[in-house]
C-alpha cells in the first residue's frame, strides 16, 4: 500500500477546478451557438411580424352613385371629359349619404380623409372600364386612408390607441367597423402595383420587375464569364506571374465593399461609357462585376471536385486538353448536381470562400 | 441600319462561314480519301472559318462605335462659325445635344439660328451615312475574313489547334476581367479623388475634424465653403466596426470551437447551415431589423436606465452588424480549426489535458494565423458594410467614441453624397470618390494581409 506520488496529489487537488473550467468553456461554446441560432430566429420572427401587416389592407364599403350631374359628364367614353369629371364630388356625396349627420365643412373634410386620397381615380378607372354605370348606383369596396388602416391594425391590444385619427374620425371608423362597412381584407393590389406615396396604394410589382431584369442581365454576364474564367484558371493556366496576378485580384475583389463597385459603375459605366442611368442594364453590369469573383470561386471549387480519372481517361483516348475541358470536365458538375451530389462536393461548395 | 440588325447579320455571316467551312472540309476529305486524311474533324474547319469572319469584324465594329460619335461631333462643330461655338466643354455638349435633337426632328429646326439648322441637317445626313458605312465595312470585313479562311482550307491545315488556341486566349480574356475591374476601380476612384484634392487639400481631408459637405449654390450663403475633414467619419466607422467585432469575434470563435471540438456530428450538421443562413440574409433586412427593432429597443432600455440613447445609436448598428458577421468568423475559424492535425490534439489529450485546455494551449495557437486572417477579413467586411449603417446609423458627423450617440460612417456618407442627381464638378460629389479611395485602400490592405496569412497557414498543414 503506497501513498500517491506528489505529482498525482497535485493533479488530484486541481482536478475539480479544471473540470469546472472545462464545463464552463463548454457552456460558453454552447451559449455562442445558441446566441447565433437565436439571433436568426429573432430576426426572422421580427421581420415576419412587421411585414405580415402589409398583406391586409382596410377597405371601406360605400354606395357610390355615378351621377352625371355631379360628374359633369355626358359621355364616359370620351377620355378628355373623363379626366375632367368630378369624381371627388361623387365620393364626397357617397360619404355624406353614409353619414347624414355631418354638416360643417370642416367635418366633411375630415370625413373625406377616411378614404384614400386617390380613391377618386379608382372611381374614374371603374367608369372608364364600364361606361354603362353612368347614372347608376354601385356598392364598392374602396381602400381606406393609411391612418385608418394603421388604427385598425393596431387598436387591438393597446387600450385607447388613437394613432393619427381625431376623436370624431375614430367615432366614424368605429361606426363603419361595427356595421361591417370597414374591414381588413387581403391586399391583392400589393402584388400588382408599383411603389407609391400613398401607403394604401403601394405595391411591389414594379420593384419585382426591376429586380428581375437586373438579375437577368447580371446572370447573362456573370455566369458565362465566371465559368470561363474558372475553367481557364483550373485547366489551362500556367503557373506564372500573370496567373498569380489574376488570382490575387479575384480573391481581393471578392472582399471589396459593394459601395466601391457602385462608384466604379458611376464613374466608368455612366460617366465614361454613357450607359443610360437607372436602367437594369447598368445595374446588372455592375452587379455582374461584383458577383464575378464569387461565381469564379464557386465554379473553381466545382471543377476541382471533378475526379482526375475523368481527365485521364479522356486524355488517354486522344482528346486534346480543350476537348477534355469542354466535353468532360465542364458537364461533370452539372450532372453531379442533378444526381445527388456527394457530401464532399456539397461541403466544399457550401463554404464559398476565397481559396 | 439598326445596330441589332447588323449584329444579327454578322452572326449569320459567321454561321454561314461555319457551314461552308465544314462542307468544304468534307469535300476535301472525299477528294483525299476519307475524313482520316484531314488534320482535324470537319467541324473545326468550319469553326476556323467562322473565327476568321469574326476576328477582324468585331473589333472593327467596337472601335467604330467608340469613335464615330465623337468624330462626327467634332466635324460638325468645326463646320460652324466660331462665334456660335461656346468655348467651354459644357456649352459645347449642350450645343451638340441641341443639334442632335434637331437632327432627330425633336426640336423645330426653324427656331434655331440658320447656321445651326444647317449644321443639324448636315449632322443628320452624316449620321445616316456613317451608319451605312459602318454596316458595309463591318460586313465586308467579315466576308473577306471568311473568304480568305475558306480559300486557305486544306487537309494539312491544323484547324483544331488554331481554334483551340483562340478559345484558350478568350478564356484568358474572361479571367482577366477581374484585373480590369480592379484597374477600373482604381482609375475611377483615383481620378475623381485627385480632382477633389485639387479643391480641398489632402491634409485638411485626412486631419480635419469638421465634416459638413453642404456647399452652397451662391457664394454669399452661410457655410458656403463646406468643410471636408473626414476624421469624424473614420472614427464613426471604426466605432461601429469595433462594436460589431466585439459581438462577432467571441461568438463566432466560440461557436466554431464548440462545433468543431464538442458537438455531436448530427448537431454540427444541423447548426452549421443555420448559422450560414445568417450570412445569406440580405443586408437590407438587417438594416430594417436594426433601425426598426433594435434601435428603438435600445433607446427604451436606455431611458428606463436613465441613459440618453440616440435612436440612431452606433450601438444598434454595430450589434446587428456583429450578428451579420458571426458566420464569416465562425466558418473561417471552423476551417482552420479542423485543419489542425489530429495528432497535435491526441498528444495533448494523452498527457491528461482536458479538451478545453487542449483547445486553449494547442489547437488555438496552432490555428492562430488562420484565425487572425479570418478576423481581418471580417473587419474588412465590417468597414465596408453599407446597407445596415445607411438605415440604422445617423447622418450627422459627430466626433465621439460614445456608442450611445449617433455617428456616421464613410459608406453612409458616400451613399448620401451620391444619391439623387449630382453635378460632377462640385467638391461635394467628388468627396464621395475621395472617401471611396480611402475605403478601397483600407479594405485592400486588410484583404491582402488576411489572404496572405490564410494562404501561408493553409500551406503549412497541407
């Protein structure tokens, strides 16, 4: 029976502390991971919660009378006359009919502000589409003003929330809501309209179209150029100064801030080459230059993943290096991604970093 | 003739050359006794002819397009009486615009000076002539090239080698676009910045403590000169970047270590892609998050603690930017940590060190160069980040290190100076390019250092 050596004693004495430190470190690591995942969750939840409101929009149901006398219009097929017709008056009359008790001018003006300022244009469009409506009555859902919309969306939960509505306006809104004439409905126009100063008229279609064309230009330039450059660097480039210069440039460009590319576009494309500004063309060209390094780096990773046996087999049956590259190396990643890509390939392409 | 028609016709000529070349190669083969008598496959002879159709005509077309407008304008101006031609470039540009519009019929020519009206008529005629001449010359060059190539076709012609060499050269051209882009950036930023330093001395820009780029339109207005001391912007940029790195470096490194050393493979496979999603979220979305959620939250938190927090505080922008950068740090650190050889770890563990001691004393020092490189790349990203700070940071240039106050950054100022219509001869607009130059140089140094460190590190363990 021998007693433990002094070293073992010292180790044993500090062991509990070291294990504690180990657990703390492990916990810190886990906390960091949880923080990252949680941030993503909070970000998504927040954006979702803030954005979801845009898909619903307050509409007011009004009984509209297309009175030829109020409009000052005899022939709705005449665009000139239609443009000068008093749809504002029709709208005001419809509101006055709905709230007969409103008498003073100031109140009437406040009443008009319940409905979107552009509602009269919607009436004009309606009559232009169906001229037979002239002189008749029709029940329409018209977009409410954005203040009413905000009030309706936010009033639940926060007791006496008033938003930007006055006392009287709130009474009218409550009356309309109680009779079912004011409702939040799915905002279909959000997907078909362009941007607007009036929140209730704003939509994303214009922006979607712009993004689409810009990305089309970007893709058309960056994809072929990037794949060609990657092919050259992987298959043909000799190891010399020029190749080194190109590689350093690509890796550096991948980390150049995007504002700098904007300055390049402004100075070279717009001022020097005089490409028309604010077009998808110039935006797409600048974005293509900006994404080019990323495309090149990702394509190089994909080309590196082509097994050497493919190249060797093709060379062995007499293909030239260009034929090897075009007929065998290039199609491989496309086919590999349409089959289930090997996990190694997926891992490497997911990294997307300069290498 | 429209340009698009011309390009289409050119494509047709090239296609025709392709078919003619292939056909002629087949005829030659038949005469010589089979395809084997040819040096290359018939299609390469076709491609050879098509390349010869395009090789002279495409550069010609581009050169013509680049030169003809300038040449025509100079000719028209030279034909005008001297007293009608303004001395300065801007006035000449306006005059040319007027003549162009008159030539197109958009301006009533009768309202113009008779000499100008005549010049407009001449311009219109010349433009028509130039377009026709361009079409004739370009198509002629294409036909000539294709014809010469077709005549030269013979069984011994090494068509494949020629075509392949041309292809490799064009691939090299594609690869050099990166170099051209860098040159373009340097040229565009440098020349405008030099014009800026003509107006504002370099020392004032770099050391000045006052930034208010509003230059007045009239000389006698208050603050007519504007002041361009960029120190507040540099300090603001550094402050926000530092806050971002304070978030991103610990969180990124710790999560990389945890995922590489502790996590079960299944957890790692699940969490890594989730963290990478953070890097894929567009920065505008982060900007929204910072401006509409984090900044008001911080302000309310501050006021409940009795602190005055600006609603555009550097803290909000920095925190959100830090979250955005976490995945960059973590995935780069993960790469270098997993690249540390297993034997080093096993040796440390075999001596009785706990896993955390192994990480701290063995793995981390071994991976340090790579980690430093990754952090430098992340700093470069933070310095150049634009959308988050445009939305969440302020516009006023405060020289302060207090993270609760509103500061502005270099990128924010570039954006605000250039948004909208600008004239390119005011110091205000040119200042954006000077700021761009500083930003480009800073990120260039950071990137080059980081990439060299990372590359050298990778070579060490391969």
